C-alpha cells in the first residue's frame, strides 16, 4: 500500500497544478498561431474542463471521469 503524507500530497498537487498552468501558457501561442479564431475559447475550455486555475477546495465533489467506450465492440 502506498502511503503519502498530507504535506507531500499538497506539494505534489501544487507542482502538478503549476505544470498544467505552464501547459496553458504554452498552448495559448500555439492556438493563436494555428486556430486564431478559436484560440481564446480553446484555452478557456481547457482551463474549465481540466480545472487548472480553479482554486482547490476540500468541499469540491469528486466526479468520476467519463467512461471510455470499449473499442473491441
């Protein structure tokens, strides 16, 4: 069983969030170059759906990720 101390978990989550913010920062000029008419809404949608800049709170409900369809038919 893997045990992570709360302080370490907070550090890991903060680091992951910073990396995702970096992703948004890099994605913005890419989107502007490749789909300028959609760039702003694309970055906003990524941020909203991935909840990158939304503050973390302990009261946020965890929603299960959507099911991935089985490609085996």
